[in-house]
């Protein structure tokens, strides 16, 4: 496969179409955060990374770690004696908006079995009705045995869906209830079964039949993790196939680009990491989210591998680190340009977005990068002839949002945001440009290989 050439003339990676093909395959395989974590771990092991507890010669260490299979990190430690100088870190999140099942989800009405849900992350509720859905779940049975549920991906699998009110019934006469056809959170019930009218009245209930088919008990739903995600395969969009439509670009595009860049990093003698967290779409709280001590927890494993117990050194390593936070940005939409600022928002196909700050309104809840970080990355992009553009989440007071950046900044890490612009963000079928995926991957690789950490304390 042909390689693109960077400024130095060295191969920089697969061309756009080959990278897009690999990404489409990744998206088709990884529909949940847990599946993304599994994929990253398997790819790392295939590249020679070690797992926790495996012996090494106290020299260079490449280590893959996971926490409850919901978040994780890859470490590439070339010189532990310089760990206090900080690490170059790629950061991303693996979760996407979805529908989680309630602890006791089964319900039957008018002979139709449904599963009640609670939406996860910022969604538009009407997006989720009338589309095919897959059901994914995992947990431990009462005996302690692990179980997994994955229904709807294979061609011969059944799928699930959410019903909507027919347009014929949407009219409200004078005095009628207002907005009765508007989709509310409690309308997001997944159609999952149909009673047989010829079955005797003492038949099993929908809940009993469903549990028997899955080989689970009612308590397994209470203690397990179950989610419904779109049962749509990623496809190329447009006549020229220059775009990709799929569920989960936010944030699997940045996770995929980070993984590729990290595994293909060529410069030796570096201390680097790729950390991927959960719960970003709901604020990053919890032990699996960036708003925790997850980076410190993972670094403990590295220090233990080198028989180092100096906690001050560990904290110094974190405080001297620089992170490129990978998350998608909003692309200008030809149908909905109003809430966006054309000069300060991403254009599809014009390169990765550098977001100097996140947050909303008057930079509230923002993580704002220092100019030294942004300017150094800009210069690297210019030297490598990589297109880039500014990215903001809408006009002032119209929009806003955040990434994992502010949470790692709270731990002392210097951090800035970069990611591709996408259309229909947080919908079940987001759209991004193939060219922007390529630029994002090359930018992340350039950060790992060429960015120089400077001591901010003078």
C-alpha cells in the first residue's frame, strides 16, 4: 500500500482510502466502549505489549492496562530515568451516546414486550425512534460466572426498535393536550417481543420468556450493564465516497486515530502514553472517567514494574506531562448554519480542528490551552504540510461542550484539544470526511514524534 510522505520524506502511514477501510472495519466491530477497550488491548498485545504482572528486563517497557475493561492505557516507556520530565500523552474517550436499559426493564402491554431505557449522554430523543437497534450487555451471574449479550449485529440476528406515533394521529383538536406526540424520555421503550394469542393464559410472561432465551435471571439485569445501540453498519457517504457515515464517530474517530498513531510511533527514546477513558458523555465522573485519579492509578503500575516507590516522582511525572486531548468538533452544516460561526468552526474535508478552549458562554467550564502548546503544534502541522483549522462548538451563547481536557488539567497535565469536525454529532448516524480522519491520525503521530515538552515553571 502506498505511503504518504512527510516533510522529512519518511513514510507516515496508510493513504486515505486504506485508513478509511481500516476505520470502517473498526467501527463495524466496536459498537460499545467495552468492545473498543478489548480491541485496543488485543492490538497492543499483537504488537508485543505486555500485560500487568508480566516480567520485563527493566529496560524499555511497553505495557497495556485496563480497568474493569471500561477504560485503559498503553504505555511506551523508553527511559524510566527521565520519567520525571513528563510524558507525551494522547487522551480520548471510548463512550458514545446510547440507550441504557433500566435495572428492571421488561414490560408488556397490549401483547407487546418492551424494554425500558434511560438515555446516556446528550441525545435528541426523536433520532432514536424508528431505527434498528442492537442489544449489548455484560455482567456476572449469581454464581459469579461472566456472561455477555450481543444481539442484532449478524445478518440473521433479530434487531430491536422504538415505535413512534403515526402522523395520522398527531393532530390535536382544540382543547386537547399539547405536545402529545412529542417524544419524551419515557417513550424510548425498545420493542423486544410479541405474545402468541393462541398461548394459554398461564403462559410465561414476556419477562420470563426473555430471560429464559438469554439464559439470565431477573437479578442479572439489575446488576449487569445493558445498552441499545444503532444496528447500522458504517458506510461511505456521497458519490465520491469522501465521507463516512456511522454511529460513534464521537469519539471512536479520535480513539482509532490515537491507537494507530501510538502503535506506529517511530521515534525512539520517548516516554509516551495513550489513555482512553469512559463516562465522558455524562461528565467524566466515576472511577472509569477522566475526573478521577485514573492516570495516577495506571502510572502506579509502571512505577511498580521498575521497583520505584517515590510518590513525589510520580506526581512530578504527571505535572510535567503534556496531553493532546482527542475529541471531535462540530462541522459547519449546510442545512443548519445559524448557530455556528463560519470563520471559527470546522469545515468538512479541511483538516483537523485545534480547539484552544472548550466550555460554553463566557468560557465557563473551559479548559483553555496555553499559547505555547498550540503554537508549537501549529508549527509542526505547517512543517508537515498538514491542513488544520480552528474549531469552536457554536456561536457564543448558542452552544458549548467539553472534553476530557479539563479533568486532566486539574491533575496538572498541560493539555490541548484536537479532533476532526463531524456532521450530526450525537445522532445515531454521524458523518465525517475521510481526509479529516487521515489528517487527525497524522497530527497525533506528529505530536508523539516531534512535540517537545517545555518546563512551564520558570
